[in-house]
C-alpha cells in the first residue's frame, strides 16, 4: 500500500491542527505556512475531513478549523480512510461473499491478503491523533522535524 499526498499531507495537517486549535479555530493559512502545503490543496483535504466529521469549520474573523472531537477519539485510520478511501493493500474478491471469485474455495493466497489487510487496519486504527500530538511536542522540544516543515 502506498499513500498519496492526500493521506500524508492530511495527517500532517491534522497533527498541526490538533497542536494549535486547543484554544481557538486555526486558519488554514497558518497550517499551510507551518507545513509547507498549499492553501488550496489543504482546503480540498479539509473539505473531505469535514464531510467525514473529523473537523469543523468556524466562519468569521476568528474563523478556521478545529477538531470535531477529541484527538484521543480520532485514529490515523479514520484520517487516512477519509482522505484515501479503502486502505486494503490487496482487493481480493475471494474475501468478499458478495463479489465472489471462481477460485476462492481452493485459493490459499487469499489468507495472505486477508492477514496483510487486517494488519494494516489494526496498525492505523491503534494509533490515535493524541499520541501523534504528544510525539510531535517531544520532537519540537528537541528542535526536530515537527518544529519545521517535514518531508513526509
């Protein structure tokens, strides 16, 4: 599985939002400047995140975006699925009863694909946004990647 810039930039942007929106809404221009991502691209990403119920927008002079729920209730999987869609490394019709596959009864590789897909799901769903925020704060204290633009 390879994530596009939607997933990579969106995750960075939400970590940034979680860091800076505890008191008030954060303008997209601030996130864009800190993360080195274009405002127009971030608007697209935040639109998807808003539709998924992960962020809310606040209008007006003090407007911007905030998390729609606590960072501890948002998983990396929630964010990536919102931006990327299906996270399965292999879409095997033999794993879906409704699609079917001619060789599903004798195919043993479907178990490999199932294990890989389940491992990815478990990994991204087990990591919560608040954990990444805590890691980011530690890194910022050391003057690392989270304090400046990161290449990932």
